[in-house]
C-alpha cells in the first residue's frame, strides 16, 4: 500500500503564496498528482509530475523529488476562490491511484 | 455537458438493506473507479474496472460489488448495508488505466442507520 502524508489545514492571506507539502512511500512509482476539491464538490485535476522538477501552470506549480519521496504544490497570488481541499495522489507500480487525506486551505481577506 | 452522472445524489438507508449506486459516463473512457471519501481518511479505492467486462478490487472492497457490462455504466452495490458504509461515494473515469487524470462524478452521499 501507499503512505501519503500532507498537512491537515493551512491558512493564508489573499494575494499571498502557500506551499502544500506531500511526502509519500510507495511500492513502485508512476506519477504524482494534485487535485482540488471545493467543499461539497467533486475533485478536479490540477497537476501531474512523473519526473523530478517543477511543473508550472499559471498560478499553480507542482514540484517532485522522487529520491526524497516528496512533492509540493505552490499556489501563488492567492484568491478567495482558492479556498478548498488539495489532495495529493500517488500512482504506484500497479497504476492504482492512492490519495492522501487532503489539505484544507483557507484564504482570508 | 459530457461527464459522469451519479445517482442518487443522497440517500438514507436502513441497515441490512441492499443498495445500488449508479454511475454513467459519456466520455467513452475505458477505466472506471469507485472511491469512498471519509473525513480524515481521504479518498479510498473500493473497486475499479480497466475495461468493459473486467473488474478488480481496490483498498476497501469488502461489502461492495461492481459490474461492468458495457463501457458507460459502472454500478456499485451494497448487498447488506452497515453503518460503517456511511460515506460519500465518488465514481470516476479515465481514458485508460495507465492515465492518472481522473474525472469525478458529483458524488453520492449515503447514510446507513
């Protein structure tokens, strides 16, 4: 199975930057994903990393270090609509996707 | 709008009753999945199907069964519901089992009393 750890909650101010860390232990590795989930809604795909390094997509960036079993999601220029849960998910060697418990980000004015 | 449709949206069920959660997708995706989401535990995989006609067990399959008679439909059945199956259930699909970008339905909130 997989062991995926991420902080439970984070709070930040509108316009600021927040970094959500995710550490994992897995049998085999076939990619790390970040999903966003607003309260009461379905998760939606944000980013995908399979090689080490930084992937940038607008205000969101995701970083991966396979040797350290570590990833982070960076949210820049925070907006109120970014208040949501952010789910780190790891795809193992059998291609099954396992999710962390999620980090709830609250953006305050 | 293309996507995944789940039904019912919400259901209260007496323990011991049989319940089927329906899931239909119109994206012609080959792979489909059922997850349950519980506070503090995140999304956990119940069952999956890599292609029509095949199914597999996920992390928490006990008490649940699935079938995949065609590409579009992937129902989840609770044969005899128990209170521990109270949860929010999400159906998801992906173009293939090798692709990790999942598309989720809006969820079915099930309460077993």
